[in-house]
C-alpha cells in the first residue's frame, strides 16, 4: 500500500488545474435538457398544486435524471433504476428519522452511513458523477424537515414518482435509437470486487462516511444553521477517487459557493413570486448541467442559488441568514472532507495522473 509523501502532497496542493476548463465530449446539450426536464416535472407539479412542503422529496427523486448522462440506453436503464431506487430509499430513511424524532447525533450517524453506502455502491457500478452525493443530500435534508408518519409516507411516494418520471424521460430517445447492439454491463464483478479484502472502494467509502460524520458533528457543535449542508459538502469533495481531484473539488466548491451565495442573496432579496422561483430553479439546473462537465466551480454558481431557492419554498428564513449558513457550512464541510482525504490516502485513493 502506497501512502502520501511530501512530493505527493506538494503535487496535490499545487494550484495547476484548479480553474482549467475541461474539454467537452458527448451530447452535453441534449443531456442537460433531459436532466432539466426529468428532474423538474414532479417538482413543478407539487409546488403548483400548493404542496410546497413536498418539493424536496420531489426534487430528490427527480435528481435520478442527472446520473448516467452519456451511458448507452441499456446501461442507463439499469443504472438509473438502481440509482432511483437508492434515492427513494434515502428519502425514506431521512423521513422516518424525522418522524421518529431522532436527535442530531442519530441523524448525523444515519447520513454518514448513507454517504458511505452510496459511495461504495456507486463506485462499484461505475455510475460516474455525481456519484453518491445526491443520496447524502436526500437523507440529510429529509431527516431535518418536520414530518409525522403520514407525511413520511407521502414524501416517499412523491420521491418515487419523481424517480420514475426521471427514468422515463431519460429513455425517451431510446424509441428513436438504432443502436440495438448495445448490451447492459455486468455489475456482479464490480460489486464482488468492491466487497473483497483487496477492495479499493471500501477505504474510499469509509473516508466519505467518516468525513460526513465529522462535518455534521462539528457543524452541530458550532451551532450552524444547516448542519446537513456541511455533511453534503464533505461528501461532495470526496466523490473523486484521487487526492488531487479532491483538492481541486474542495477549492472549486468553496469558491463557486462563495460566488453563488452572492447571486442567491440578490435573488432571495427580491421576494420573487412562486412561479418565477420555479422558473429559476429549472433554469439553474439546466445551467449547472451544462457547466459541470467543464468546471465544478462554474457549476456551483448555479447549484448554490438552486439549493437556496428550493429551500425558500419551504422556509421563511431571511436571505442573509440562509446565504451565510450555506457558505459557512460549505467551508466547514469541504475542509473536513479534505482533511480526511489527507490522512494516509492509502489503497485506491492516490494522486490523479493528470
């Protein structure tokens, strides 16, 4: 097992590549439109129907659409079915924790376990970006939203509707595809390898779970307004399999969030009507999908306003308070994630070649 030395550390922390725009390959525009449509149909429907409290559950189920962007249809079908089911399960776990009245510590432990499991499984099936991140978002958010047992059941149903809708939207093009020779990939070997003694996936999953737990506990100890945002940030910077990428994601997430918070603060200060907020959420997701393939910091310019606008649908918190909480939690979580990554990276978590 190779561990980090001084030369590796200097390479990982070097600023080269932080702001580089990656070249784009694949049908990025079509993928972004597909993700925007699939992710927002159920969300828009429940909000316009007056059930704004269900907006997060609808959004998390719909986020199935942002995965497997460029996979062939047979592969995408299986992958999105697994991811959609996992996201519904994450919503169910968070909702049940809320209905049961779990406190901060059990809730944080739950989200940490979800983060580790999501990282392990998404690595095992090679799902690609955003990896296990949305699972953490789903479990962490629903765990702190007020819910009784009946509401929890409704949230799970809405999340399932969102995931199913996203799955169908992601496969509309299959009706017109002539690539009938494509075969689904075999996952059994990947899953077996992930749970083997020489697994590269297990150490990475353990790091994600540990970082999420530390970030959540620190955020709660510091009295920050939204500790689950810190947990999400910790998970986000560790979705990579390489230390150098993790450093880049940390810098990009913090700086992108800083700029995104300013944009969100300006938008939230306008007291926009509900239809306009919905339109901006839809547009923000489209822009995030178009830019995330180029640079993570650019995507955060749109992800941050999207998240805060979505939160404003169910909360009357002031714009300044929400924006500052988002920034502080993100910085804490990203630093926690990077700190855990720097502790003996070990097997399967080495420097990227480029």
